[in-house]
DNA sequence: CACTCCATGAAAACATTTTTCCAAACTTGG
DNA sequence: CCAAGTTTGGAAAAATGTTTTCATGGAGTG
C-alpha cells in the first residue's frame, strides 16, 4: 500500500459535515464504543444506535466503503493492528498522536489535575456552596483576576441564565468600591483567585466580608490568602508543564457548580431558559428580515 | 448474572483436550490474534485458520455456544468491556461523594468528553494550526459567540502574553466590520462557535475568508457551518446531562494550543514573559508569590 | 486385510444479513 | 403556507452467512 489507509475514526471526522442527523447518531454511537459498536451485524448495530439499517448502510457508503461488510472488515483490521502492533496496548486517549507529542503530555497533566481536584473536593461544602449560589434572596456578584476574568465572565453568562440578580464585577478594580457600596448581608460573592494572587482581590474580599457577604472562593492548590475570609474555599490543581497554569480543573469545578445550581432550582430555571430561548429566536427573526 | 461468565479464552483452555486436530488449528489461530480472528464471519474465520466452516461450527458448540452468532457476540462483549476499562480509572476520583451525586455524574460526562475529543483530534492538523498561530507575520484575531466569548477572552489574554499583534474582537458584532476592514491575507482568525451557531459569526467568517484570512475554528462535535470556510476545524465533545453544553474539552483544546504555540516560539516568548513580569511588578498591582 | 470409527469438508438446505426501492415525514426557501 | 428537495425507515429482493446432511478417506484394531 502506498497510502497508509485512514482509520474509520478519521473517515468519520473527515465526512462528518456531510452526514445527516441520523447518520451522525450512528457515528457518535460508534465513536462512543469504538470499535466494538461497529463489529456486530448491521441490524444489531443500527438498533443499538436507534437508527434504521438503511441509514447505516448509506453512511458507510458515504465514508467510502462499498458496503457494510467492507466497513466491518476495515474496523477489524484496525483492531488487529492495534492488538498485534508494536505498541502493545496504547491508551485510548490521543491514540493517534506520536509518543511524546505535546498533546499526550498535556492530556496526562490535565487528567492528573482533574483527578487531584476531584479527590480533594469536599462534596458537603460543595453542596452548601451550591445552596448559597441558588439562593436568590441575596444578590450574586462574580469577580476574577487578570487571568480568571474569563472564568468569571463564563460564570456570569451561565448564572445570569439560571437566576436573577447576578452582577459581573469588571476586572477594572477602580470600579469595585461602587459595587461594595451596594452589597448587603446575605449577598454572595463568587471569587476566582489563582496565583499570582492579586492584592486588589484580597482587599475586595475583606471589604465584602465586613459587610456580611458570603464569599465562595475558587483558587489553586496553594490557596489564595482570601481563604481566611471566605465561607467556602475550593482548591483546583493547575500545574502543567508550561510557564503558566492550566485552568481546566477550575473550569470543571465551575461548570459542576453551575450544573448543580441549576438542578437546585430547576422549576424556576426552566422557565427562565424557555423565555431566553424565545428571546433569541425573536432576535434571529429580526435579522432575517433586515 | 450470578456466574461471572468465563471468557472465550478460558473456555478454549477448558475444552482444549476435547477438541479435534482441526478444531485446535482454529483455536490456535484465534488465540494468536484474539479476539479479532473471531469477529468476522464464520466463512472468513474458517478460511483464515485453513479449516472448513463445519469445523468451526462444531467447535463453538463444544465450547457451549448454541451457534456461531452466539460465540461472535460473546467475543464482542469481552472487547467492549475491555475498552471501557481504562475509563473506569475515574472511580478513584470523587470516591467520597455518594453514588449518583451530581459530582460523580458530572465527572463521568467530562471524562468521556475529554476522551472523545482527544481521540478525534487530528494531531497533524493541530500542529499546522499551531504553526499558524505562532506566525507573527500576520495578525491574530480572536472571536467567540455568546457563550464562547469567555473562551475567546481567555485565549486573548494568553496569546497576548505569547506573541505580538493579537486582537480580541469584542462580541458586539456591530463593530466587526471595522476589524474586517483591517484584515489582510496572511492574517489568522481564531473562532469559537458552538451550538446554537450564530449567523453573525458565519457572516464574519465568510467575509474574512474572502480577504484571504486563515480561519482556525474550534467548534462542537456537531460542527458549526463555518467549517466550510475554515482552514482548520477542531471538534470538541460538549454533551453533559444538563440543559447547556460543557466547554471543558473546548477549554482543554484551547490550552493545548496555547501551550504548543508557546513552545513553538519559545525564545521570543520567554523574553515577553520576563518583560511582562517586570511590568506587573512595577505597577505593584500583583503581589509576587509562588 | 477387512472392518469400524470418526474426523473432515463439499454441498445442499436453511437462516440471516445486506441492499435496494419506495413512500411517508420532515426541512427549507420562496 | 405551499412546493421542491431531503431525510428517514419499512419492506421486499438479493446476497451472504450458518447449519445440517452426507460421502469420503484415514487411523486404529482384530
């Protein structure tokens, strides 16, 4: 062979945009359980993905196979090569990137960080913090530092969809005193502070704490000094082989909190989501006619 | 099941003495290339082992299967279980949270997404995209949608530290035409577009593409329509049990790109980092601490 | 040497899978 | 709101796979 014969995975990726909805349904089902989900008969495989047999048949032809048997055979060859190949049992992840490629090193570091973060997470504190975030009696303020501003922004966008009375404190610290002036006991302040810790944020935290605001702090494994005035502190592991720190575990914790908060007050939230959707649809309509 | 269902390997070992010569021939062929050599049709499998189909049929019955299809299915189940093995490593995580706690469900979904994203990543395209991002001959524009704005912001913050001539196009699409006016062939546009895909972004992409700008698109598994005009497209798996989509895998891909870009031009970057550090120290806005 | 036993595969009978065709359901653009 | 174009799955037709039957021939035995 002159060409190294692309894997079925690659073929799917390559043709994904040309696939129809049902075909993608099958493609996803296959990728989720690869390659086992493609090694049974077309009937079974189709039933597992909850699509019809013709759909699968059409799709494998789009991928360039003459028919399902050829597709089946290609998967089998891959499996064979994988098992008997020089690399005995490669990790499922990043299987295609060469050994030592940055992607592999990066993936390793990230998985470690996520694992560390999770196993150091106190789920009771998590639940308490979520209750606090879901409590709409007080207002919710969100703020981040130089790097974590983006996370604060992300948090704001989502919390705004979930609940009312959310404020994103811009990272320009000059305006913070105005916000503090508004804060009352019972309000919540969600803060992000990773190294290098910012004195501004600490001052802000102290002022807010004095006013009886409950502070939820998301920081790194070395813990920002804000810990001392925060109600709930969560540490995220952030080290990667790089000059800067990774915020993936931070992001994960944040998303988990958003998901939990949403679940906490689902009835209220659902209504907000539906209204929001309608509004977006309306703006789309405007655009259509312009 | 009360019985742990013995593997086909075990069954062969157990019944080996009862097998005839030709049957052993097939058994050995299977064990040599396990389980792939047993996952094709009985005809092919028999031909590969250089025995007749009835031999194989008789043998699988001796092993206790009703027929070849049942044998095939058993092998498939084993394969499936084997593959989902490594994912189970997550069980070490969040061991303290109760079964079914949101944290556990969330962790599962996130790990799946990261795994999917990684294994569908084309590392050659990744390397090419990184080269493009590290190329300071042209300018680098960054833009995101309603939700991904935060990611674009994060990207901007980091790329600004790494290289010169980086622009964050604010999410207010009214100002985009001004940016497009400035774009030239050789410039790079890093776009984030996850569902629901935004028509504004698509228009922007089309305009930029017309001007010869290279577009790097980070999207979800269903692929934004921008794909068609983008130089490099990367798909991130984003589904979580929730009303919204997770952007952790998106963030991971982004960070990986940042890390790789930084490595690409490290000499230049290091100097920038040092100068940046000095500047922060001078403003005393940030307290130095490791 | 003749007889029996039984492993073996060719081929027929049977079962299932795969493909093709078509009509219904859905989308999209005017 | 309609019409043209897609997408989708049901069902029949074609192809393939699986099982059974049975004839052959080799190994062991009296």
